[in-house]
C-alpha cells in the first residue's frame, strides 16, 4: 500500500491548502508507489515553504505596523544585523534540507529495469503502444498488471511529446531522435488517465490516453485477445461495413490485422471496439461516437490528421457497426 | 565647486557654465540640448528622457495588447470544450501573449526605465552612445510591429514563445509563422543589447564626481548587473533563432535528428538565455524596490553592501540554472541534481534582499503610500512565487508539475508579483519626475486592491489546477476532468485584475495631464534624480552635482555641491573614473541625428525581407551601409582631431 510510510503530522496542516485536488488525472490521487512518493514530497515542500512564507509575511506585517519608540540607535542596527544574518542562515539551512529531501526522493524513485517492457510512441495527436514480446500494437490504451514494474520506452514519431500519468508517476518527454524511459507501477487496479504534457501542435489539448491496471489473470487474457487478428465478420451488416472500410481510403492509414488494411499512418484498429475511448481520449467508444468521428473528424478535433472520408449514411452506419464489432 | 580643476583637460575658448549668469547659462544649455518640436526633431532626438519615455509608453501598449490576449484565453478556458477560439487561433494567442510579454514588454520596459532614470540618478546629461539608443528604440518598435501585424494578418507565430524544435522546424511548421517569431527575436535582442551596452558605459564612466562604487543607487547597480546579463545571455538566443531560421530557410540541419541534428540543442540554447532572462526582468524590479523602500521608510537602506552582493550573486547564479527547464527530458540524473542544488541556492541571495528590505521597514517609519503598498504586495506575492520556485527546482517534484498550470501559477507569481508590482510602484513613484505631476493616492489604493485581489484570485487556483493534472498550452479541456469550476473562478478573477489595470492606466494618463504639480522632490527622496526639476530640463542638471554620500539629498540638505566647467554651447559630459568617479575628462555628447532612424529602417527592411529570400541579406546590406556611413560621418568635434 502507498500509506506504508504514513503521512507525517505537519503534512496534515497542509491539507486545507490542497482542497479537492482529486480527480481522474490528479497527481494527488495516488495509484502507485512513485506517485505516492511524489505526493509526499509535494506535501512536505508545501508545508515547509508555507511556514516560511507565513513567517516572512508576518514579519513584514510586524515591521510595518509595530509601535515605534522614539529614536533608533546603534543598538537597533546591531540587532537588525543579527536578525538578518540569522534569517539568511536559516534560509540556507532550509534550502539545504529541501535539496537533500529532493535527492533522497530521486534515489528512492530509482527507475531501473521493469519486468515488462512496453514501447510508447507519441504521434500528432495520439499514442501508439507496442507490446514487443507479444508482437502487437494498440492505441491510446495501455494495460498493465497490478503490482509489477512496467518499463515504458518512450519515442516520438514527429515532434516532442511528454508521457504523463499523474496518478502513477511523474512525466517524461518523448523526443525525436532519442529514446527515454519511465517505469510505471500500479498498486491497485483501476483506470488512470494520462495526457500529453509538452505542447505538440494544434491538438495538444486532445491527446489523452488511459492506463488500465488489472490483476494478472485479466491482464493475460487481454494480452491474448489483443495478439489475435480481428474477429471475422459475424453478420451481414458487419461484413458490409468491412467491405466499405477496405474499399475506401480508411485502409490506407489504418491496420486491421487479418484483413487487407495495413496502413500505418493512423492507429491500429484491430481491436478498436474493445478500447474505452477513441480519438486519443476524446470520446467514449460507442457506435454513435464511432459514426460521428468517421463522419466529421475535423469538427470534433480540428486539425486532426484524420481526413473526412465521404460516405453515404448507410455506409457510415455499416462502418460504425463494423468498428464496434472489433472487440 | 570642484571639477573645474580636474575636468578641464584641454584649452577651450568657448564659455563654460561658470562664466555666465544662471539665467543666461540655463538659456544657452537649453538651446544646446533641447529637441526641436518638429517631425524631424521627433525622429532625430537622442535625448535619453524622450527616448526612455517613448520606450516605456510603447512597452505599456504591448502590455495592454498582451493582457487583452490573456483575457481572450481566459474567455476560452472559462468553460470546458468552449468554442470561442479554435486551436489554431488559440495557439497563436498564447504564443503572442508570451512573446509580447517577455520580449516586447518586460525586458524593454525595464531597460527603458533604466534609460530614463540612470543618467538622472548618476548625475549626467545624457546616456552614453545616445544615437545607438535612438536606433535601439526604432528597432524595438519595428520588431513589435512585425509581430503584431503578422498576428493581425493571421500569420502570427503559433509554436509557443519557446518555439521548441522540431515543432517549430521546417517540417512541422510550414509557412512563415515561425520565421516571424525568430526574426522578432533578432529585433528585440538587437534593441536590448544596444541599451545594455549604453547602460554599462554610462554607469561605469559618466557618474557624477564623487559617486564611487559604494555610493551608486541600488537601482543603478541592478541595471548594471542586468546589462551584463543581457550582454552574456542574449547571444545564445540570437544564435538559436538564427540557426532556426537557417534550418527553415536555407536547409541547414542543426535541429533535425534525422540528419544528425539535435532537438535538445535548441532547448539548451534557449534556456541558457531563457533563465537569465527572468533575472533580466527581475533584477531591475528589485532595484526599484530597494530605491522605493528607503524613501518611504525615511531612512537609508539597511545592508547596502549585502544587497549589491546579492544582485551580483543572483546574476552569476542565473547562468547555472537553465537545465531546470529540462528536468523531464531524460538528461543524466547526476547533472540534473547539480541543477537542483544551484536552482535552490538562488533562494539565498533572494532571502538576503527580502530580509534587508524588511529590516529597513522595521527600523524606519514607513508611510504606506501607493508605491510602498505595491512594494508590500510584491514581497507578499514574490515570496510565495519563490516558494513554488523551490518546489519546481526539485527534479522529482518537477516531474509532476512541469508543463502544468502549477508552473503557470509559479511564473506569474514571480513575473507579475516579482516584477510588475514593483514596476507599478515605480510608476507611482517616478511618474511625477517624468511628467511633473502626481498620481492620485486615493485611486492608487483602489488600483492596488483590485490588482492584488484580482491577481491572487486569478493565479492562486492555478496551483491546484496543475496538481489536478491540467497541462499548460491547452486550448480546451474535457468536462469530465473536473477543472471547470476553478477555471471559471480564475476567468472571473482575471476580470478584476483587468479592471485594476484599466483604472491604473486611467489614473496615469489623467495625472500626466492634470494631476497636482509635483515639484522637484515630492517624496523627500535621497537620490540625485530628485535634485533637478520635474520634469527635468533637456540638459538634466544646470550644473553637475558632486556626490559625498550614498544618500546625497538627505545628507546635504538644500545645498548640493556642484561641479562646473562644462561647455554650455556644445553638448558636453563629464567622464569620470570607474571606481571612485574622479573626474577625468570632458567628452562631447552626440547631437540629434536622423541617421539612427534611417539605419533602423534599413536594418528592419533587411531583416524582414530575409524571411522571404536569403538574398535580402546581400542586397539589404547596401542601404544599411549607407545609413551607417551617414551616422558615423565625422562631426567636427574636438575629439576628431585628437
């Protein structure tokens, strides 16, 4: 558990300062040991700095409003020199203490190797996740097993992005021409939201993703499912949708394993129906949102690289049904 | 009184100010130094006060424009998934906001206050290299117009004020937007470097006799350190923006990783400039604070020497911090830890200054006039910003808050709280010197209340938004993120802040037209700029003052000793020694000239057309050369024969 260390008493004083900082993407709503360590660091810094700030402001108020005796002599000057010197010394000690605290946190956060490796590639404006050992890729949804360290290798296909899941860990940039890495570990099962944290162009705002931490059994089941090719079309409507997809420009950019669609510019859609959201966290995956996104991507996400592919209303419904079926 | 003996280095048969009556002397000094009220006079003046005023007014216009952009952003962010502004326009707006505030407002306005005040505070008649000063203003104005005309034409830069590659490179930002940003940098840095060189020369060589290094007003020290920072930091960004332009226009590959370039090289160069930049803005502000506090505390500043040492230490340390903007780029841990320590250590000189100010107030009898109110608001706000600065200096902590609204809150606390509050204090304090008229004390209190409350209402909640995961530079956010309520509160508070600024500008303009007359020294302040009339005459001082203490107007009472012997029919200055300010020589000061204006126009045309064709550098240099020849043509001064 994260609470292993307990929250130090002074940290409790800071709690009123951090009201309601919870939420689906909050660095204070902790889901793993790294984020727990960082929350402790944030709270400790806030408390210490807050006390220092209150002291400075109180002294300023006192200096302005104090009752003044007649005349100030050499004695006052000497006292002031002492007071200022001691305050500077105290500043130096506090700063040294905070630096040490920071170093200790860096050490205990470590990094190092993970038990599992996943490759994350930042793209304008979506996330490509590759599971090299199982040999498949997915988009905008990362699954990790609870309690195990996952090393994420971070790359970029175009500009600089930054990989950030506040509830699990701090952020790390994805820089073209370089490889960086980050380790993730979730202590409890859950759905954690992440978002790009480095300005990357028009749709930087809509570049979210989900991390799903689940128990080992569900994780293995998910891996097996994702490694399979797309399931064959079961109904007439789905078959029609697949035909439309393969005949239209869709297949030029997207891959659906098990079909002739092998484009690589956009996300792999082999199991898009199993993902919680589409368009990098923009919309929940339903037949309706799939149809809406296909029908008018530029209104939903202005500037997205997904073009508008003209379809009749029947074709649009068929494609949406087909995509939804790709569990 | 003195001076005559030392300063007269050459026989000169023309009259000096000791040979004629006071009235006659003033008349002839005015004839020598005044700027004619004609269009040619306006374009050719080299008077540091006129150029300083112009520079400040222009910078404040950019502040208003940048502030309106901020309001536009707050409108868009007031509600989730709002559609007032689309992503393309929004990216232009936040890029313009940052670039305008940093390059067209904060740095220029601080330098401009220096241009106006430094010669007055050190008791000389004009700034060194006054024609370069005129050139600097026109270049600055051209750069600002270039940026804003582009924005109006919907080709404003949209890659952030930091223009990270490869997003700002040729592949991901086709068109001219990023080129305009990079060339605007060239303009503003050229202007800033010119002023920095002038200020260094002025401060080191033109101080009034007797103003030894330990008697220089703290604001002047701050401008000296700032000028050195500019001279050392700005070349990095000029190299960065020039190589970016080369990548974009000529096909070099400095920043293209596919061809052996490096995306992080840009960040190193940018922040090697970018962090000192913060102190280039902040140090003049603390200089203002150190000047205003003694006046309203009614006693000399406590700890002059530690304050000056703190300024210098901050200046030196500021070059060792840049990597703390890059803690999430995966640099080696050991190197990052060094930058944590260096970033935190800057809290020590900052602490020295804050404690010295509080000690001055404690020992004095503070009068809470508007300038001091803003100074107190500054301490309250800046210390809080400093605390969050300590937080972002920690590598692990920074990985959570970097590029979130927490950082937006942090740097607005240190930039608005740390620099703009002192600047407003400075306007209330020195506008009477500039215009000769007082601002309203009653309105000043309302302005302070609105700005102070509006500021904290706007920026304090952003700390929470950042911790709640809201990244910077997003044009919108989804309703389920739960950031809507705080954002709405922030946007409403921004209106209060804007109302405060509106009232401030109304008061400033009203007072400059019809405020009560100020007289030479309305605050009973100790420094030399208050020894001359308000507004000062074109020649600044009837006779050059002689300084015998750090607070000349307090220690000498009504009768300031003066030095005579300068020519009154020709522009002449007193040059003094660097350390002790012993008079060394009389030096001609350049007369008005239209050539700096034409040189600036020729340079602007060269720089702007070079965005469209590299050949502009070749052909454009011809008019630049012609104007420079006109500028430097021998003027028939005594120095020419020497």
